[in-house]
């Protein structure tokens, strides 16, 4: 043990950490909603810093888990599959937004925010007044840093704790100001190997008053392949408009219940459906396209929904079902149909007005009936 302590590398200069106000708002709101542990994924940017090995971190937003998340009194596990799907959507569309940034850059210099979107880490609520990463948090972070498939050289852990405000601010009689001093009253690391002990330093937490009696404390910790253990960092919180805004999440991810209901209604009517994320208008974010047909159909329809569906009526493309005959076995079905399709003439859209209360099945059946009437010759 003494050998490890003696030759452990000193921690490099700490990174800077900037949080969008929306991130802090979400942390506080969720810490108060759940009496158990809870949390979300943190997404943002890691920009190289001149003269410093550790990057400048910018947390732009969070991704909440779905109902598969496990919330217990002293344990929390994220819903990886859903959060992964949302992150992939954001990452792909952010890549397209970066391309747009380069086009509008006036001096042809690389825009500041032209960097890949990253899963920077997670925030989670800790029980009681445990403001330091636990042994479990440390082990999880170290495993992730060693994961060659993930290939993330750093990880951020933000801890939220709910305090009695008088105690946290040191205003109660004979109570030290623990929140201001950065003192932990939680897990005992006195017998832990030095490499597992968090390094507090002089960094300070955020203290967010909720009301006269309650305060949410936010402690930010950072580990990288250089630090090899958690070090505390002081965050800077900025208005949302000072940092990039991520693309909206597609409705198929934001409202999975709506998606399930829409697909069930189409299938019940005999439609075979294929759902594809596709950049239909060449403007991020991508659209969610539903390709559909049934055995009695004369045409294949593609319903093009925007990320904010059902607020706007989908646009439609169509092609005769006979266009499928010449498709090679190796071809992508959606790409083949899209390339063979054409926009539906405006006169062929329903005469009724679209409202968010309507559904794709109504639109598909109405348009298919009008096409079958022969009012448009494919």
C-alpha cells in the first residue's frame, strides 16, 4: 500500500466545467421528486484546453431513463437501452448541425462548438449527506475508462443531495457550515486505498435553495485516465442561450406510447410498416418516416413526420407497388422505395384539417382511398 501511495502520479490540472441552467434545473427537480436514488445521463462537449491536459467540459443537457430504471433507497441503475437510443439520435443530428455551423462560419475558422457530442457521465442522487462518490461509483468509473469500445478518456459524476437548509448553510445553532466547507458526512474512506479516495481540494459545490427549509446541494466530480481517481471540480452555471441547444428528440423516442399506439392501429388495419430515421429535407433534425402498404394496396406510402409530430400533419410520398418488382435482393428497401417515390400532390391530401388528436391510420386510409379512386395517376 505504501508503495502505491509513494509513486502515484500527482493529479493534472483540473478541467473547467460549465453547466447549462437547464441541467441544474433538471437535477434539482428530479432530486426532489424521488425519495429514492435517481439520476440521468449527461451529454455535452469536451473541448481541448490550451496548456492543460484536461479538457473544458460543457454539459448541454441530460437524458432521462425510461421505466426500466431501478430506483432504490441506496441504489440506482440507468435504463441503458432507451438512453442509448436517445443519445444516438442526438449524436447523429448534432453531427449534421456541426456541418451547418461550418457553412455559416464567416471567417472560415472552425466554430468553437464544432466537436463531437459525448456522453460525459451521469448525475445521480445520493442518500442523506453523502456528497462524495461511493466505492461503487469509483469502480464503475474506472471500468468505463478502461472500456476500449466506449473509448472515453474522462468521466463526470455529479451528485445531488437534499439537505435541511439551516443545517446546510450552517445557520442552525452549533452546526458547522458543511456545505460551504465541502466536508463529507457520508461514506468512510479512511481504510480505502489512496487511489480510491476522492480528492476534495478547494472546489465548491452548488447550493440551490428550494424553499425556507430545503436546499439541494450539487457536487461535481471528475475522473480521467490521467487523474485515475475522482477530483472535485467547481461548476460554472450559465444561461441556456450561452451554450448550444441540442436538436429536439424525435417524437418516436420522446413519446414511445404514441408510437406504439400508431403502429398498432396501422397493423390492425392490415398495414405492414417500416420505421426509418431519415433526413428527408436535408435540415436537421432528421424526420421519422413510416413506410407502409397492405396486400390490397396499389401504392406504397411514406408518411414523413417531423420531430414534433403530431403537432403538424405528415408530408407524404408514394410510388406504385409495382416499383418493388425490380428491386435487387441486396438493396435497402426503404432507400429503393424513397428513390422511386414522388411527393403526393397537395390536392390529394385530406380535405379535413389536421389536429394533434388525429392519427396516422386516418391519414393513410384517406390518401390511399383517394389514390384508388384514380384522381391521381401514378
